C-alpha cells in the first residue's frame, strides 16, 4: 500500500501489478496518479483501527437528517437555503415580538430598504448618501450592511467567539440563515437558538444603523456586541420559565447552558 518515513505516510503502488505492456503501463500509470491525487488528503494514523466515518456529520455518524441536508443542497443549491421551510419556520414559530418576526421575514426575502434600494425606488440621494453608514466606503446594500461591511464582520466575529462557532456565511443575506443554522447544528446548537442569534445580529445592526442616520449616533462595535447578547437573552426569557431564572451576565458567560 505504502510506507512510513520521517516525513509521514507515502502511498505506494497500492498492490497494483505493473508487469504490463508499455502501452498498458502508460494508462495504468495515469490511473495510478489520479488515484494518488485522490488519496493525498488521507493518510493512516499509526496505532488506530480503521473505521467508517460519515463526513457530512461533524460527529462522523450517519444520520438521515445530514443526508437530507446534503442532497437538498446538491439538488437546490442556494435556492434551498432561500426557501427552505426548515430554516424559516424556526423564525415563524419562535416567540419573537411581531415586528421582529416581520423584520426577519423581510431580511430573508431581501425586502429591507437600504439606500441602494431607496435610490432604485426613485428617492433622490446624492452619491455620498448612498454609502454605507458604518464604513462609508461601499454603496449600502442588504448583503453589505449585514454581512460584508467591516463593521458587520466585527459583529459576527464577536458572535462566533461567544458561541465558539466558526462559520462562513457567504455574501448573500438570503442564504446566510441556512448556512448559519447548519454551522450551529454541527456544534450541537438547536435551530431555534441559532435563528434567535441570526435575527438579533441583523436587528441590532439595522436599529443601530437607523440611530446613526436619524439620531447622529456614533458607531461603536462593542455596544452592538452587548446589544445582540441582550436581545438573545430577552427573547429566550420570553415564554420560557427556565431562562427567566437566568441572570443576564451568567447568560453572557454561558449562553448555551440551557440549550443542552
Ligand atoms: Zn460598510
């Protein structure tokens, strides 16, 4: 199969006999090279027994849910994330205030009116007025405001750190909820809690953006971090007697304590 060296494991000819004619040998060598390129990512671990691992699940165990997610993603791509009832039903069913739920629905369907959209609808804004209120470098779109802006990225990084989740949410708001829920699920975080965090980040960014535009508030990323945590705590307490006994500062230190 191969051999160990100081540099690690090197795949050999895998027991394939090469005593063929020259023409056959050429073809065999090409196939062997292709096989080696596939095997490059894998190497044996000394002292362990071989086992079967289901890669789509972070635990390595097969589940019909993870297979469904993979097949749905392959079949529908981002369109699945955009329209999957499994993603958005968690927002509709969670005990959010009505206006927050409506905001989530509008985000999920790209119905939030950033400056670019207002301009498109005929509202007269100067070129400078079209820029993002946070960074003042890029035209304000929903995708930029909630995901692409340096300010938003700082916000998300703080949330990743808070929940110990690392995620690539892509560049499109409409597919970010599906990606976020998937990453959280890989860490054992339930859909309801993941959707609460997603919505709290967006709602905080939107409210703060409006404060900057209409009330001349100065942008401060650390304020927003606390705002997101407070919203998630408040929404978790609503209608949940267990959470309502949890002190806000304890919740900030251990946000998943009641989610296990
Ligand atoms: Zn920006």
